[in-house]
C-alpha cells in the first residue's frame, strides 16, 4: 500500500534542486519512493540571495 508524505525543502540553486533534495532525503532514510507531485513552489530573498522553496507530496511504500 502506498502513502503520501508531504515534504518541505529549500535550495539556493533552483526549484528542481529543492525537489531533488526532498526526494533524495526520503530515499536516504530507506523509503521506497514511487512518484511525487509538486504542490507548491515559492521563493524568498535573504541577504540579496534567492532561496527556492517547495512543498512536495511524495508517494512511498
């Protein structure tokens, strides 16, 4: 049976990098990841630098 986990992640590089970090974090914890859905993306500026923020729903076994 699959379940969905909501993960928030940030990156200084890109939205794509933030998504990859979220998925890889679960894989590194031993979760069997099947797919993901990007729920939200936004950003902020801290000290003149962009920070990319995502919320991802990730399907795991």
